[in-house]
C-alpha cells in the first residue's frame, strides 16, 4: 500500500510540475515589434568631471542621453570596429552611421542645429548575437562631454535623435527635453 501511495504521489507531483510548466510557457508570448526600429526618449544623466592634469583634462560636464528602443528582427548595431565598406554603405544612404544625433541650441528664442562633424559617423555595437533574429528591446546610452574652458556660457540645449538597423530601416525621430550645457567661446 505504501508503494502505491509513493507512486501516486510521484505521478501527482510530476503532473503538477507539467501543468505549471505548460501554464508558464503558454503565458509567455514573444513580443511583436515592427521591423523598423522605434525609439523614445527616457532621460538624461549628468555629472561633473573635475579638472585633472594634462591636456584635455579641464573641468567638464558629462551628459548621458538614454533612449529606449524596440526592433522586430533584432538587426540593430554593428560589429565594432565597423569596416570601411560598411561605413561607406551607411554614408551612401544618408551620410550618417547607425545613430544620428543633432544638437539644437537655443539662440534668439529658437532652437537651431549646431554643426558638429563628430556626430555624423556614430555607430553603436551589435545588440544581438551573430545569426540570431527576433524581437529585441532595451536602452541605448550616448555620452557627450562638454568642457567648461576659460570662457564659457550655459546654453539651453536639446537633441534630435534617430537610429537605423543593418537593413537601413530608419527609426522615428525623437526630440529630447532641454538641458543646460556649458559651451566654450
């Protein structure tokens, strides 16, 4: 009789485990996102970096811009360093990498684009394993440094941002909140 109870208990326990496993696996559905990346502004992190000794070690502010993203097939980012053929492919399709940021400064009551050559060839790393496809979501962070210099002024600044995937699908364009940044003159 005791052997029968042990078998019943084992079958019942196994059945419960199977039911719970089935229930949990049937509850999880992979999200469906567009194959065109979508982004949203999540916020700024800002911290002061004190002056150090040596060239380029003046007091400066570090601003980290965080955006959230979704992509249906997971083809965001590139293997770094990006080879010259891949850079040329991106440049021929709009003149920018896989991360586009336009700095806007408030001048004469209007936000105007600031021409910065360094922001035309930005690339972020591959966000999924090689050969793996499927929906992904997460955050991207970009750090910008702003030195104070000997003479500077604080200017209200915001950013216009887009990303694109390896198939060159371009995301929606977002505009960040305003942040006050030091600019040397």
